[in-house]
C-alpha cells in the first residue's frame, strides 16, 4: 500500500553521509523537503548541507529509534547498511527501498540466484565457502575467473582475479576467507549500466543506457549516449524493469551490465546497486531531473519526473588529487564541476566529478 505523499516541509531521513547522501540532500531541499542524516562517521560530507544529523553506530538501537521518530520516511545512500537497522526503523516510519529488497542485493550469491530466477542472463557462477570449495569451483568454472566476497565489496574491494597461475589458497587468504562467489570471466566489449526509478504506485522511469570505463576497478568515466548496437538499450530497460517489479522496489536502482558479442550483441547482468549510482551522476546536468530528484520523489510518494536527456554528457570522476584541478575545470564553460566537500584527498577516494555537457547528437 502506497504511503500518502509527503508535504513540503516533511523530513526525509538518509542513512549514510557520503557524497550520494549529500546530493540527495540538495535535491530534497529543492523540493522543499528537509533531509536528516544518520552516519557513523563524524566528518561525513552530507552533514554540511543537511537540516540535522546524527552521528552514531548502526548498532545503536536507541539512536535509530530517535532518528526514525524524527523522520516522515527513511532511505539509504549505500548498500551496506545493516538490514537489522532498517527493520528497527520500519517499526516507527516507512523505509524505502524495503529491507527485504536490500537483503537480496547485499549478498552476491543471493543476488545472482535472484537474477537467474528471473531469466536474466548472467555469467556462470557458484558459491564458495571454503578453500576446498574454491578448488572445486575453479574446476567447474575454469580460469580465468573472478573471486568476489559475497558481502561488503565495492570499487574492486574484496575481489581477486583467478588466472592460470593463481594459487587458490593465496586467493582465499586474500579475501580473508570470507564467503564468496566465483564467476566465469566474461570477455566483453564494454560495460554499461541502466539507472531507473520506481515509485510507490509501481510506475517506473528509465534513464538512457550509460557506457562506463573503469580504471583500477574504480569508475573513471561515464558517457551518454552509449556506443552500443540498436536494441540493446531497450533490452537493458527490460532487464531493469524485471528487477524493479520482482523486488516491489521503491526508489532509484542501477544495474551494471556487460555488452558481449558472442554470436551477436547481447547484455549480461553483472551487479545490482540498490541506490543512486555513480554512473548516473551525469543526470544532474544532462537531464531536466536527476537520479537524485527521482529518488527523493519516489520515496516521498511524489509523481516521478521525466528522465528525458537534453544533452550528451561525459562524466569524469575526480579521484584523490584530481580535485585540485577544480580551477581549470571550472574555467571551461562546457564543464559542470561537483565537489563533495571531503576534508582529505586520498588515493582512490572520490572527491568530486565533472560533467562535460554537449549538444544532443555530438557523441552519437
């Protein structure tokens, strides 16, 4: 049952205080909604722009209850929020996306079984719970393959490539003997993603298929339009619609996919992100309404916006010291610079992004 739409002046609680929470907060403010942040880190960049914030562990039940009672709805900006924390909050205020949806996506084994159950093409995989299990999995899946922890992996963390000479025992130690999945290595042409939003009424919008390039297992660049064969965008949207509807999902979700061309162009689903996504940052400047506005509207029970794109766009992440080029980047009128207000630039840390906006058809 859909909740009544929130009136302007209502409070949206956001679990997590990183850059995604910061951009959600700014979008909420544009709609006249207050954003309240709950984060374990005292220097969270979202704190600077939110109406109020709480700095406490996700295991602090009393703090979670006080936070829930101060909000009209609660959402989250990263997928590693403990489901148990969400279940506490749901006793006092609505939570979107639901804890049950997050539970499926938090575990790579469950996520892949879920995708497979929907008939969505994925790479061959098997779960791994021991070093001996890894040996058996390698015998089945083969080399090269990718060993990934089932939980808490992002930006390449918790992953080991199994090549022809990789020692399985060392690979198992490298992921700290955590429950994992072994995936067949996919020879792909490029990586793409679809960012979409689904409202409480079941209506959905889909942003344009985005082409992504990674460096050191961190997203370096996203561009639209993607350079893919005709029909793949429709296929990508159909995949994401299946995911959204099967989870009865509310909010923004992204599905990362591989473009393969073995016997013809096709998509293989790789991972689901139950949140606003780095590959959708271009929507802030390339669309009339961004993924952040779409998420706020969805969890607040508002009508979803149009996802139409008015420009071609290339989004580049500013990693570590890259953000020191802010002056030169801002000097180019085609650039839109977004800095996240983080106190310290470290190697591998996302400090901001810049989106180059071009007339429609420039990148076709």
